[in-house]
């Protein structure tokens, strides 16, 4: 953890707002909180790089516990920007850019709308709806092993749903994962393409959070402090994926979807 960043956050006028981070009221508690967040960011960036899903949901839980939801959501967007950017770069030769173009057509406007609506929308009931949908998608894949392959243009609708869900819940990688798998995007192509799709959403969310006054100096500094950890996790994940076969990778991805679904259904 960068000591300069820590000291700068501690000496900002007023420190970290009490309503945003009650856990960190004493400035002495900031350093261990940032160290904890960095370790978790590294581990979950690795998890996202291996399975493509799950890391964002778990990171949101950790950041919320440490800093409060209003700080956690925009901070997660910044850390995911670094994590997904690293995954795209490490897998850049395998990214399916045509799918990303269609995905972005739906994701950008809906992520922007979701980011602006975040302060006004009750997200708890919607979390459970999303969790139930994820369970259905996994069961559907298991009981219908040869589903129809979606057309490229279908990913505009997938992007719209993911953009809105990500802006409201913090992460929506599990929602897109089944569609990429059915499309036959596997291995490094899956990891890089899913990361590029997420990158589109996180860039849009950052703009929306900024317009909604959620992107404070405190959040920017927290995101900066966690960036080295998430990039390192993405790099290690790329090396891990290179040693996995396609079947194992699909099982890991589906496992991540199920974990994310359970957490959403539990309202976490």
C-alpha cells in the first residue's frame, strides 16, 4: 500500500466522511482497512481472471463492510476498471471485438441510466430477482446442453441488462457469462471478452457516478491505492488460466455464477 496515498487520505480536509465510512472514524484505522482491502482486491482480481465472474460481487461485500455502500460502489467501479483493463490487455489477442461492439450499444445507455438512478432505486428486491435468474441460467445450461447459439446482435440486449444491473448492484459479470458460454467463447477468449464487456460498463458507470456526485476525492484515492493489487491479481489469473483445460474453466465459471446467485438471493 502506498504510504503517500494513505497519508494524503488521512490529511484531507475533514478526513473520510463519517456517513461514508463509520468503520474508519479514527484515522489510525485507515491503514489496516486499506491493507485488508488490498489483499482482498488481489485475491478477487485473481478469481475474476480465472473464472470471469464472482470477484466483483465479493469485492462489493468487502468494500461495503470496510467503507460503506456509498463509497463502495464507485470505488468498486474504479478497481474493476483496473482489473478488467489488465485482463483485456493480458488476453488482447483473443478478445471478440465484434461481440463487444454489439454489447456496448446496449450497455452504455443503460449503465448510464442505472448510475443516475442509483440514489433513488430500492435495489434489495431486484437483487433477489437477479439471483433467481442466475440459478435458472445454470440449470438451463445443465438440462439443455445444446441450446441455440445467440446471434451477435443479441448481445445488445445482454449489454443493456448487464449495464443496468451493474450500475445498481455493483457487478453483473455473472449475468453475461451464460451468454458468452453459449456463444462458444471459451478460454482466453472468454476471459478477455468478458473483461472488455465489463470495461465498457465500468467506464460508463464512472461517468454516471461522477454526474451523481458519488465520485469524490476520497473514492478516487481509494481506487488509486487498490489499483496495483488488482492489476497483479489479473496478471496471476492470466497465468493460471493458461494451465486450465476448457472443461475445468467452464466448471469454475458456473461455480462463480452459483456463488454470486446465492449471495444475491441472500440479499448480501
